[in-house]
C-alpha cells in the first residue's frame, strides 16, 4: 500500500493506492487521523486506486469520520474504487460518507 498526503490551506487529502487490509490499515489510520488534525476545515481520502479493502480499512474510515466530527470538520471520500464501494455498500455505510468525484 502506498500513501501520500497533500495539505492545502484548508483541507488535507490522503491518497491511497493498493490493498487496505489488517496489516496495512494501521498505517492508513495514522495518516487519516493526522490529516484530520492538520486540516483547518476537513480531510478526505482518495480511494480511487484501492484494489482491495477489508473491514479493518472500513473501521479506519469510520474512525476518521468520527475524529473529524469531534473536531467540527468535514470528512469525505474521493472516487472510491468499485472494490471499496462494494465493501461500503455491504457494510451499509455508503450513505454515511460524503463522496466526491475525482
């Protein structure tokens, strides 16, 4: 899994590529929580290049959402790949997250 974080004046964006699973999700969790902390208005996660995500990845996204809400910030997903979209739908979380186009 590859992670890059970009921060603008207001928002932080975490770009993820590869598989998000039990072994890689702690790295993503750290990046997401740091992005929320550093952002002024909110943080997002670009999931367009994620080929696989398991429940630990979903838990990481939920934790990011919760952290953002606790700090009065927005949290959004950018262009989830079909694999990620399917997992979010199965977990019935697809309507919980704000999803933005790429």
